[in-house]
C-alpha cells in the first residue's frame, strides 16, 4: 500500500530511465533492480530493467507516484514519446508475444499457456511451485494468437470453428492497436495449434499467426 508502478518502454527508454539511476543506465542488465537516485530525504524507489514489449524497458516502483509520473512524461516527451494507458501497454506486450503480464491467463496451466518450454521437466526433486505443474501431453490444448480484420472485435468465450468443427475458445482480445489487424488469443485443441489456419469466430473470419507481430527496434541497437 502506498506504492505505485510506472513503466517506460521502447528504444529510447534508456534516455528516460537514465535520470533515475547513479551511473550509466546501460550497465543495468535485464531483470536487475537498483535503488532510485534521490536527494536525501526524498521518497524511496526501485528501478528494474524489464523487456515485456521486446524493447528496452524499465519499471519504477515508487511512493511518489504523482511526481515521478509527471517527470516520466516530461522526459518521454523530450524524446518524442508520451503516456499510454494500461490497454495500450497490454496491446504492445501481446504483439511482442508476452501477453501474460497484463491479462495473466491465471486459469491456464503452464502447458495451456504454451509456457512448458521454460520448465525442466526432468529436474529431480521438489521445488517451489512444482505441486502446481502438470506435465504437458502430446494433445494438450495451447494458447494460440489469431488475427482478424481491423474493427472486428471478438469476445472472450466465443467458440473457434474450423471446417465446421469447434476447435477451441477465445480467451482474451487485445485492445485495438493498429489499423492493419485485430489481435486475440484462443485456447486451441491439438493438432490445430499451427499458424496460417483459417478459422471463424461468431462469423468473423480470422487466421492463426506466429508471434511477435512487431519488429523490435531495440534488438537492432536503436538507442539514439
């Protein structure tokens, strides 16, 4: 209680985050956390480097939300950036292939969320969280991204149909984010977890796709 989180993401994010640390922001490695540089007696804060949009990203945890948010926006504006809402950030994370941070998909198993690849299923012995894990099977349903024409909004819970057969259910639809496509995620049965599969949802035509849907500028070293 009393703490807030402010995120800055994008290829120019280091220029904003650099104002909150002592030293070179480039020395802050991915997933590292440092104390925020403050004047004596000012509110404490912690800055973490993240990468949930596929770009450079930093997350500030602060007890001085209003002042820090105003400073973030001012600094971002200086490099032709600006503020976005939670839905906008969720859309970008979804396009980057990391929708889990915003929607959560908390009701899905590791296999259903298509995250079983990060688990060492041959690990010996119990570990924190192991009792909640279920080893995936060859026919496990998996989270699959789909796109449809701009302006076609698909509701969560809608059935996914292919060749007249129900093959899954829409789990979440990302906020509208560009003028080329709508992006949603469905839990599809095996063997339909493949790209380029033509499907329909409530008479809306769609197709399964691969992620990411955007090209990261940060991965190309665009920091200037």
